């Protein structure tokens, strides 16, 4: 969803270029993938509100717009909504919720903290924390590890990092 902020700024400072298409590729001349060179760096761009299904594990930017505003337990809501294990960002609060599915299998949803500033100009009192996740695939199943940053430090894979 942050690409919309990018597009608003583009419209303010050079709106006449927005929507111009490359006649050879029929792609926009200015786009998130082109500005950041995503294809050259080996990334696949999934436009918001897209999702990726990796080995039955859903990866998405954030909750759909239908999520209740000011929801405190995003991970629980997402697991119940999607009905599959997965992970999302955008909620900006580290959370994990697990339950047992209809066939007795464990399912879990992870909501990630953010890696942005915790004092944005547009939200005077955000209830956010900094954090991220990394994953291991074991037996064709994704096993994420949620990492929360406390006081400019975190532990990941047995190592402590500070900044």
C-alpha cells in the first residue's frame, strides 16, 4: 500500500509523467519495480493487496481493508479470515497466533513489526514495535521465526545484533 504514497508524491512533483507507457514493452515508464530496479535485483513485485502462496504458507503485505479498524489481535483475525498459515506486515505489531485446523494440523499466523521510525508525522501515537521474521523450510513446510527489536538490539539465529 505504500506505493500509493509514492504515486501521490510523483503526481505533486511531475504528474505529467505518470501514466506514460514504454512503447516497446507496454509497461509504465515510472513504476515501483523500475524506480527501485527490482527485476535487476532478482525480486518479484507483487502489487498491493496481492499475496503469494509458498508451500501452502500465505505471504501478504497486510490485512485486507475489511479488517476491523483498531483491531488488537491481527494475527488471530488473519488466521481466521485466511484459514491458512501465513505472515503479514503492515500491522506494525509483532504477533503470533496458533490454532488447530479441521484435520488436526497446527496452523499459525504471524504479524510483523515494522522497520520504520516509531514516530511518524502522520500518526502521533502509534502502537507499533520494530520487528521482522526469517524462515526455514523443513519438510516442505515454512517455519518462521519472529524477531522483535528492543532498545536497538535483537537476537536472531543465536547471534545478538545492536545498532
